[in-house]
């Protein structure tokens, strides 16, 4: 199938799905052209900020930064979400597909290494339409789908051949924990199926692939082993592929509802994070860890702080 017919077919199906929205596993079944569902996003994309982001994993940010768009609205309800204002409260500005395409091209003109779409799920139709427009005008950046992992396999199949890199979370190792901390009853069941589909489409990320292509799994270590880190790593290594890079994150910060939770009201201790690293070492996984200490692992450290150039601000 040619790339243009790939886009046309995806756009037609996504438009149909928006009339009784089942773009994501929440399946609100609302007409997105008239109202909003759990994600609070209507028929236009809504975004919070556009930045060159230097703190993503090295293949995503490179030397020149990841051209990053933070979209508003989310289908999860993580009680510790660090982006609460624009994820769950959905603050941001609505934007047409034509303007979104111009932003993609603007990021490319600023030297971005990738097009990093953060929380893209409810905006998929606008994103695919904008990509079609921008590609006609010369967009060539690898498209990074930066997601919580809680995705519908049916919708992901529409992105086959459109998304180059999946940068996906696996937050927990069972459904019960997902319900307690992210407000969906089937997080692990749904996300593991979604990861298998992502891997089927693009394989494990290879840093030397040209153009950049593949899957990276992110995992945020939580206090008191709430995230079930060892089981998560076992799933990635044994059930996806030993080649899939893991990005093991240590920067958990107890915010909002987490402050009064008996298990996750504190940061992750050094010992807890080191235990997670030991598991990465034991499995011989590839990927990135966040530590200042030199460790003999194939995983490489990534910066734990963001250096951000705000393109929206620089225009005003
Ligand atoms: S994308 Fe939004 S409206 Fe559609 S099913 Fe998911 S949460 Fe509901």
C-alpha cells in the first residue's frame, strides 16, 4: 500500500471511530464532534506546549533535541501525575490540523531530531491528518508516539506504517495496581497486548536504524515496589524481546493524591532504584538508567533533568 493511501485509509477509519469514540480502551462511545469523553478532548487537537526537549532518551533527543509536543487530555487518572493541569484538567489551546502540520514543520526547521508526540492518544485523527499535510510539504522527521501504553490494539493497527518509534510506558505489573493508582481496571492486560502490537509493527529500537525505528519501553520505579518492577522487566525481556530497550526511570515525585497514600507518599530510595538496576543487569537488558554512578551495565545513563527550549514562548 502506498504511503498516501495508508494515510487516507487511516483517516477515514479514525473519522468513523470519532463518531462513537472507541479510539482508546475507555470506549466512551461519545460523538467527539459534538461532545467530549473522559479525555476531555473534542474533535480538534488541544496542546499545552511545543519544545525542543533534550532530556528524552538519547536516540529520541540526540544532540539537537526532540521536537516535542505536549498534548492535553488523558484517558488515565494517575493520582501522582506531574502534568495534572494539562493531562487530567485538559488545559491548553485547540488547534487545526493545518496549524498542527505547520508546528511539525517548524520543529523540523529548528533542527529537531525527532517529532515527539506526548500523550497523543485522543488526538490521533488530528495527528494523522496533520502528518499527511506536513509530509506533502517535506516533513521527514521520525514520528515518535510517546504514550502511557494504555492503547487499543485496533487503533494502533491504523498507525502501522505511520509511526516510526513507539516510546511506551509499562507502569504496573498487574491490573489491581493500575486501578488503584491510574483509575482503569485493566491497565496491565490492555497495555501488554498493546506493547506486543507495537513490537510487531516496528520491532525493538535500534539506535543505528536509518530512519530511526522501533519500540522503547519506559518504566517508572515506585516506592515499596508498587510498580512491580521485576515482573515488568521480565515481561519486556521474556514476552516482548530481549532486544527491546528499557528506560528505567527514578524521578518519581509524590504529588496530589499520592501525598496521602500509605505506599507512594515518598520518593524512591537509592536502594529501591539500585535493586531495579540489578534486575536489569541480571537479565542483561539494553537501554538507559538514570544514575550518576558508573555501573557495568549495557544500559546507559540518561540525563535526569530537562533542558527545554520553549518554541511557543519564543514566538510571543
Ligand atoms: S479517546 Fe477520549 S473520548 Fe475516546 S474513548 Fe478514549 S477517553 Fe473516551
